[in-house]
């Protein structure tokens, strides 16, 4: 098995961001899905990935990530989205000036 060289310019060696993800909206949830074929970019197994973005009744943004493969393989899906929470034009300038918290539960494998 041969993997792509990590050039250290980006931690995203497997270019899922450059793939076309299909999308659908059901209720308050946006689902984005991607299929990667067996052997694509040197990774074993077919990979199906899905990211769901939804709003709760308390206006909380939930991001649920799921990936399944039919062979043992490496996958690490993360979200690096930025939101300007103060609106399009703001005295704060950019999303970099905002603070957010993570109220998730710890997990172990």
C-alpha cells in the first residue's frame, strides 16, 4: 500500500475537500455525503462519509460526522468551518475575534 506524501503544507493529504459532496436538506438538517472508491489515493476499502449540520430548538448548531469503510483503513474527518456570529458587517471585523465553547462529552475507543 502506498500513501501520498504529506508535504506539510496541509494536513489534508487525502483531498476530500476537493471532491464533490452530494447534499440534501430534510427538516432542519443539511446532510453532505461522499463516496470514495477502493484504492483511491492509495487507501484500502470503499469509504462512505456523511456530515450532518442541524439546529436544535435552542438554536445550537450540531455537526455529526460519520464514516464507514468496507476494509480497515485510515480516516480522520474534522471540521474547520468559520462563522461570523455578529453578522456580515460587524465592529468585530472577523470570525477570528469570536469565542466559542465545546460542551461535548469525553469519549474513548
